[in-house]
């Protein structure tokens, strides 16, 4: 008897339904694949006209392979064997003597899409939530169940390469346009539609000839060169080998066996293991956000600047009713215009755009306060205005209303002094840009009630962001760790190293953006404000160069100049790197200051475990994901060696490199958000 698959029959057809036991979403574990193989063995000998494969989960079809099983695989041969198992099962599906159809809804990703590709036909239910894609590259691997072999003939070589290299997911409409699915059907008619398609028999569709033309053998080297230029801008081959391996497999017109062998090599390599670690940390944060109800329907955001408006727009986009308050009507008008453009780009359908705008209310007078379940403050980063605002807010909202501040560095205890009931005050620290940055720091003050924290965490999960709980302390976690790194970069510039050389060292290490460009992007005035806020408590020296540029009105990209010059479209003008700094340990100075601050945060209990540092820095700053986060990087190098390097730098460059006392406390690195397998 199958634990995960259910088989039903009518007079002519088999219906296979997957409902993985104990999981909120279907995933293809080895157990699930073995049971599927047994089901295929049962039906293939029957005189059927076809088989229909569907999901019994509300969340979708199949979300992919069971990523947690990846951590248990340490040998390339074993990984290859797992891939070959999946290939053989799906080959059996493709070879059935009658047609098959996959009826898809919700997530159809990775191995789930590869299973659908092995079917004769693919239908998507018309509910607007379908997402189809091959995101394996984001885990440092590529399709392993013959997806790289089956996809190009179906949608064309260029489209197939784009899907595998980017890992992006398609909507049902985009998938239909590409030829990935055969029809979008109303939910109530999926059964009749599936049977209708089965009547067409074993007719495997292929992409039009002109879509298959780039796969002509003499053209393949040219296509690879064109894609290589694009891939190089996103993925350093030493850091992220998977996209380069995808190009190699395609150029060679690789077989299923070669695909499996390549997957086996990548799956046990450092990059994939670290990317899987980061992915599972994100999944754990999502799980923790779903443990409580938030009871929030109406959100009121105060401050319609960049952050406030972006927070409001994102909450509306995720289904909440939102009122946005600001004392300047022109600022509110700008926010509403931005919201309409965002919804139009994301939702496409005019009716859906209008429904979103109907949930969004400009609120000059602050009338939304009396109805709000959650109030988010996003005004100027100064203590006194925030305290004054919260005094007013507390006098107007209901007793059960949750109060939140988007402060990036001010301790909650100081803001909460203005409140009669500071137990309902939490920090909701979003990162810019809100629509792209997944992390939200949930800041707990010494007086914050557990119930308030749980509601804030649940709300963050409801808007599909990752909630990371941090202690209220100067800079919290991410800004606290990031600021010494940025300050050291500016000090290097003060010493005569060019900004582009500093940034080049950081991006070669694996950072998505250099620290000087990052400072320009955030805004030098904001960087100066945060640095000054942290300078006293962290003994952080504010560089004179930063004060000088801000004093000259050079705020970075938003003003057209900062450390770099920018054109009218905000594009950076990049000079050539200089070669005069070859004897300066740029990368070491930048990264070790960051790592030292990570250990200090663990020692002081800013977060409760080492994994939280990895999650915060990867999802909050983009810290080299292929390294798994700063703590994973520390473990790969060894704490003793890093501590000795810090001591050596302190002798040459001063006490800012003194090793934190936490380096002598190895138990700090042993605390984990989630259990990790050995090796």
C-alpha cells in the first residue's frame, strides 16, 4: 500500500494523486519516487486509455526534490545514483503505452516540473497561482531528472537555457505562451479537459523549427559564447559553477547519463552544500513565522518616503488593507503613483490592479489610526521625532493595536520611553529595496511582550518575508555587522586606495556589490547617520572622508555623485582599478572586520544562535551565498587562524582589529537554528 500516492480508476483511465504524508507541500523524496515507480508498474500493464497525474495538496503540484535529503549525500557516486533513480522512474512514465497528462496548480518546480515534462501533456488549472520553473541553479546544481534533455525540444533551446540559467518561475500564461504547457483550464473542468487531451493519443509536441535552430550543432559554440557574457555578469565561475556546467552540457548535447554524473559532482561540492544550507535556513524562518496567528487586517504606515511607501505598497500587494500617512500631500501623491506602477507591472490584469489600489488609502489626516491593527512608523531616523510620534499614536489607536518602528539602529527602549505601554512596541526593520530584500529584523526590546513578537513574526511571514528575531541593541544585527565593513572600506579610500579597487576586492571575494558602491547606493548621509549613532556604543571611528562628502552635498547615487559619479539615469561611471595597492591586504581588512563583529554579536546575544547570523547576513546584505554565510565561512577557515590574523592586523593597523573575546568561546558557534548533519 502506498503512503504518498493514491490510485483510482474509471473505465478507461488511471488517476494518480500525490499527497506526501506529513508535509505541507509535495516533494520528491527517494521514498516518493520509489512508490511512484511501483504505481507505474501497476498501471502500465492495464488496458488503459491514459493516466492523469495530479496533486492532493492545496499548495501546488510538486515543489521539487526533497532538499533535506541533499545534506545526507556526501559522495558524488551516491548523488549520481540518486539522479539516475529519478531519471529511470520518469523514463518509465514517458514510455507508458498510453498517454499521460499532468494537471498542475500552484508550485511546479524542479523535479516536479521534470516529472511533468515526462508526461505527454501538461495542463494548468486557472487559479492564477501557478508557478513553473527549474530553480536548481539557485542551489548550486542543475536539473537531474533529465530536465536538461527534455526541455529544449519542447520550448526551444534559447528559452530552455534561459529558464535553467536564471531559475525563474513562470506564470501559467507565460508557460502557455512558451509552449511549456498545453492548456490553461478552469478548475472545475480539469477532469474533462485532461480526458479530452488523452484522447489525442501519444502525440509529443515539439517547438517550432526556428526555436530549435539555435540547437543546430555548428551554432552551439556561438550561442554558448553569447550566454557566457550574460552569465559572467551574475556568476563568477569559481563561485557558482552550476550555470557554466549547464552551458557545457547543452553545448555537448549531453545525455541523461552525463547530466546525472554532472549533478553528482555539483551536489557534494562546497557551493551547493552552502547554498542548500542558506535555503534551508530560509525555510526554517518561514516555518517559524507560521506558528502563530497575527490577527492583522488593517495596516497603517506613517511616513511616505522611500521606505514607508515601499513597506505600504508591499503589504497591499500581499493582500492587506493599508492606509499611508504623511504630512505632505505631494509626497503621498508620489507614493500612490509609484504604487500604481508597481501593481501594473506585477499584477498585469487591470482588474487585479484596481483591486489592489482599492486596498490602498492615502491618509493625510491619519484617520486610519483608529482602525489599524498594526501601525508601522517609518519617519526620519531621529529619536525625538519618533518619540513624539508614538505619543500621538498611542493616544489614538485601540488597546490591541500592535505598534512597530522601522528604525534601523535606535534601541527600542529609548523609543518606548514615550509610551505608557511599551510592551506592544516591536521593531520591524525592513531593508531597501523592500520588494527585493527578503529579510525583516524583528526587534525585541527588554519590555516587548512575547505576544507582540509573535504577531510581528506572523505578519512578516504573511507578507512573504523572512522574520529574524534580534535583540534591541545599537544597529541590531545586520547594520551592526555591516558598518565596520563599510567604515574600513572608507578608511582604505582615505589611505589612497581607489574606490573601484576596494569594490573589486569585495566582489572578487563574492559580495554582490562592493562596499563603496553600496554606501553610495544606500546614501552617504544615511551611512553617516548610522555610523554616528553606533560610534559611541561600538567605539566606531567615523571616517573624516564620509563627513567631508556629506558636507559637500555628495550623498551618492541619489545626488548624482558620492565616491563615484553617476549619470542622469543613475548609472555608475567606473574608472579602471589602480595597481598601486597591491601590498595592502584589502580583502582581509574588509572581511575580518565583518567576521569579528559577527562573533561580537553572538557573544552579546544579539541573536540566539550562529545560524541566525548566516541567515541575517545572506538575506539582509547578500553576503556571498556560495560561502553559506559568515559563520559558515568562519568554520571553513577555522576560528584560531582568523583570530591570529586579527591580532596581526591589530599590530599593524590599530585596536579596531583586536580579536573579540568571543573567539575564545567555541560554544558560540555550536548553537544552531536548525539541526545540521555531520560533514
